[in-house]
C-alpha cells in the first residue's frame, strides 16, 4: 500500500479548511475584517457577557492572539471590554450595537460561501459530512482530555 498525501483525509480536511478561510477572507476584505474577527463577532452575538478567557475557549483562539484581535475590533467600535465585577484581572467582552449591525451580514456571507462550497451535495450528504466532522472533533477532543 502506498501513501498519497493528496488523497489523505487529514490533507483534504486541511486543504478544504484553507480554501474556505481564503473565501471568507476575500469576502471580508472590504470590511477590513478577518475570518477570526467574523468568528468573534458571531460568537459574541450568540453569547453575552463572556470573559476573554471564555471567549478564547469558545472560539479556539489562544488568549494572546484573541487579545490582539479584540484590540482591533475595539478600535473599530465593534466590541467593548469592561472589567469584570469583583475581578479586576478579568474582562467581560460585549458586542456593540455597531457590531450587532454587522452580524446579519456576516452570517449571510457565511451561508453564501458554504452554499458555493457544498454545491452538488444533497441534504443527506451535508448532514453526513457535518456528523463525520463532529465525530472527528469529538474523538480527538476526548483523546486530548484523556492525555491531560
């Protein structure tokens, strides 16, 4: 049996992720936002009152990288950080009204990109793909938790 990297599942997942991210970046360029900014804004619109640490865990960003991204979003007036009551070391991150205005557009943009990406797949195939990716994630997440 010979290994062909172009047919490897890990390579195909990485390749698909990279081209999806590039499509999102292309769509977001005119808003001077990155894919990571999109992820943060959508998450903050879904969950209010997250600390920076919770937001980092929810979005799978390193806390140091998240801080830099929040700095940029705060400068644009899209998010606001405020000291957490009873803990001056922690900050609560909230989406501003200006940020909320962008969320519907960002969600629609995502739907458009995914529609293009999943063209030719029927509903069952899309659901199956979603379930398979979730299972891969859960398998590796469980394995990582066991190792800790």
